[in-house]
C-alpha cells in the first residue's frame, strides 16, 4: 500500500437511498467508486468537487439500485467495472437484476470478474474479495484489511441484513455468509453497507437480527 491515509465518503443516490461510497487515497487522490446506484452526473460532480481521480468501480452485487449509473460513469471517466464472477449473468439480465421493474432496463458487463478471496490493488490499497451469497448468488464484500474497512453491499447492514426473496436470493446462504465468513473477521473492522449507517463487526456479532 502507498503510504497514505484512506478517505471514505458517501452520498445517498436513487429512489432507494443507496450508499454510493468513495474510497480515496489521500496522497494520490486516486478513488474507488463502490455501488454507483443512480445519478451518474451527481457522482461525477462529487469526484470533481473533492478532487478525486476515479480509478475503478466496484459492485457488491447486481441489483438495479446499485448499478444504474455504472455504465455512464465508466464511459465518461474511462474506468473499469469490477464485480464477482457469479454475478455476471444477473448483471446482464434486466429481469433478474430487477431493472425492468423500474422501466430502466440495464445490461451491464463487468470488465473484471473476481473470484472468492481474490486479492488485488486499486488506488494504492490492497483489497480482498469475499464471496457472500444470499442476497444474490453473486453478492460479495470488499475487505481493506490494513484499513479495517469492509464494504458489505446488501449482505450485512447495521442491525440487519439483505432480503433474500428476489431472484437468486437464498436465506440459508446469507446466514452462512454472515455468521461464518463476516463474523470471523476482527471485531474492530468497520462495515460500510449499501443502505443505512455504519457499524463494526464486533457490534453486529452481538446485536444483528441474523442472530435471531
């Protein structure tokens, strides 16, 4: 990792209030955009306002409310889109990614498909992909171990977790993803979810409704 602090910012986008996260390298200003769910021009404007230099888009899963702005941002800024390999089909299918439901059909092809436990570098940060099926078959989380930061999408929320009644969702899978994979991480790891406020692993291990 480059010797620089991590800047984490978010804005709420779209009708469903998705957290679009900006993870920036304080030294280089290189920035990762996580889950650009809608309002592409506003996301781009936020980068310009903060002197962020976008390097890539990371998707935690393929539901429309997390991806609607991805292609426009990708094309405007000429940056790649990363997603988990098991989500490729859903990203390309407006029926299963539910974009047909809001009359804004999306067919998105990621530039790089990641496998479970893939480790890669972006913006000077080491990132580990954690497969967390359940909300969708290809849901994943992005773990910045050195920074104690975990971006959980719609897998794990503060006090709650993602619904499993949409295409490719599975209740037993999301329970295993959270209890076996995410709760095995250190208590001090902060979680940055796709909706709602921030938390940490230690708190969620004691209070999250998945335990009930």
